[in-house]
């Protein structure tokens, strides 16, 4: 059984979708959900899904090996960032090279980098009057949104598009594709 660890900072709807997707399969499962916010809704979702969860602060993530020890105890086959907003530590990236992926709510390399997440991305895309947007699933590196792209899916924008309507379209792409891309990556291991 392949093991997945998810990092999330907020609501956790993608984390829930991934966990539910793999509950229906017998080849992989979500073993742990980690968050940098002790009040994040993703931790409530983890409890309801009967998945172990843990929250940590900046010191535990960047200055100690607490998070690394949690990962090393599980030995995940894949670490999935699903709305996780902090830059990943170099030591963890090195330990799990090629096994850490992220989803970004735009077509990278456009609209990526520090501060480009959620509504910030959607507002920028709509303001620029782009004709399309989408999702990018990519490997995690030491820099925001610069890792090799694994998969992209697109959606068209209409003339009345708002950041909110675009966000809804992007969420649908995430829910549809993210679990399948994770499954395909695990099958290749």
C-alpha cells in the first residue's frame, strides 16, 4: 500500500477529495495530513475522515526536525501540497526528491511565485483579461512554483468572468484531475 502525506494551510477541500478518492482504491491511502495553521478546517476534515493530523509552527518547520521526523516515521511514497502556502524546507526536499508535488491554480509559468495563491491568482488572471486559465501540478523545488510541470488542465474565461466564478471553475479542475495525477505518479513508482 502506497502512502500519501498531504500538507494544507486552509479549508482542505482538495485534501478531502484526494483522501476520498483513495479510500475507494486498494493501492494507496492518505496516512497523514499536516497543516501550518492549528485552526485550519483541513484538520477538522482529517478527523472526520479518520486520518491522523498534526499542525506545526514556523520554528518546528524551518528550525527543527519535528516535521521531518513525522515524515521519516511514515516514509511516504508521495508528499502532496494541496493549498499549502509556505516554501518547503531544502532538507525535506532533498530527503524526498522527486516525491513532493504541488497544485497551482493557474497555468504556470504565468501567475506563479510568492503571494500568488487563491484569490490573488484569480484576480490577476481576470484583471489581465486572459482567455484561459487552469491548473498546474508540478514538482516542488526550493522556489515557489518553479518545479517541472507534471500536468496542466485548462478552462476558458468568458467576458463576464469574475475571480469568484473563475475560482469555481478551477476548483472543479482540481477535484477532477489532482487525485488521478497522484494515482498515475504512484503507479510509476
